[in-house]
C-alpha cells in the first residue's frame, strides 16, 4: 500500500470520528442546558428563599450551606439539596421526636389502641381518656406536618438529582470537545503528511539483492 493512501485513509477516519465526537458534545451540551434551565425555572416558581443570616437558629448556623445561601432565592440543584437536607431535614426530626411520617402513623395507631382499652375499663379513667385524646390530636397534626415536609424534601432532592444529570452531561460534552479538537489536529497533520509524501512511496518496500527479493522492511518516512 502506498504511504500517501494510508495517510489519507487514516485521516478520513479520524475526521469522521472527530465529527461524531463534536455531535456528541453538542447533544450533551443541549441536554445539560435543558436540565439547568428546567430546574431553575421550576424551583423559581416555588418562591422558596433561605432564612436570612440574622434569623438562623443556633442549629441552623451549624450548616455551612444554610449560612452560605442565607437570604438567597432557591433556584439551583445544590441549593435544593441544602434546603432539603439541612433545613427541612433538620426541622422534621424535631416534629415528632425523630419519627417519620410512616412511623408516626404506627405511633398514633398505638395511642388509639390504648384509648380503646381505657374506654373499655369500668369505670373508665376520664383523665387518661382526655390525655390520650390530646396525644392523638397532636400526633395526627404532627403526622400531617411530616407528610408535607417529607414530600417537599423528596421533590427538592429529585430536582437536585435531575440537576446532577445536567452537570454530568456538561462534563461529557467538555471531554467530547477536547477529544474532537485533538483528533482535528491529528487529522490536519495526517493530511499534511500525506500530501507531502511521494505518490510512489510505499508503506513497505521490497529490498532486492542480486535479483532476489528478501524480507520487506518498513519504508523510511
């Protein structure tokens, strides 16, 4: 095979690959921008803002991100993660002594069972019944609060997760652009070398000795 043909063939292959990488980069950039803009627009519609620094409690001030984002509007995935874990997560743990929405339901059910047993007693303990009713009312209200808090926390973390895909897409796009640029440089070098190489030069040239052909050796370039 002629050396010029090989150079041009490899250069064309590299050019095609560089084109594919460029297309991949453009697609991933588009996806990254969509994820970023979508998360920003959806979060902005909620009109959530972080507590100002002056109003942060002692526990809240222990969170670096709550301090960093103090007073800001919640519009990014990282902010959503911070608000979900360090703000909502912090306050939901104090609503029902660390119980979650699911376990709080078991707690209220247990109180109702106790109330039924007390009411069956003869004579019923009026004070105990009143106390259990108060606990059931408070427990039910706490469960509703937990439901709202945990639902919002889950939605915010979903937004954060979606934003992470956007960030990863941007990173893939950057790598694709760099590889496409590198291949483009190699392709130009390949075309240049191919055009400067003699049309008759072979990749391997037979060495003739006394009219006989010996083992081929790589042609010098």
